[in-house]
């Protein structure tokens, strides 16, 4: 049996509404590798990616061997990112 996507919001194809994704990822072999220090590094990397991509982490759950993210993805402006928006995102790489 194959899985089918379920859409809970009728505006999923709307150009003006955000879309939410539930993301799950497990560690290889389900090993318990996320200790306190690793979790802090994961959070820092997650916030960095949030600034760079323009996605918003609405909620997350970080466990010892896997994590869940609830991502809000805003609609892309017609024509893509402006130069100003791109430079703002790139500033996340080099810092403010």
C-alpha cells in the first residue's frame, strides 16, 4: 500500500498563503547520538538555516535519535527573490 499526501487546507495552491510541512529525520541505525552539546549545535544550525532559507520553524522536537520540524514556507514572490532579499539572506552566512 502506498502512502498518499493529505491536504488539510484548501488554500494549498494559493499564491498568498504559507504552506506547512512536517519533517522527520532519523539517525542512521537509530543510534542515540544527540546529547546536550549536539542538541545545542543542532538548534544553532537550525536557526541559521531558518534565516538563510526564509522558512520558519514553527515548532520542533529534538530527541536522542531523531527530530521533528514543523516548517512554515512562505510563498515565493513572483519573479523570485529581489536582490535586497537575497543579500539579507546571504548576510546570515557572514553575520550581521
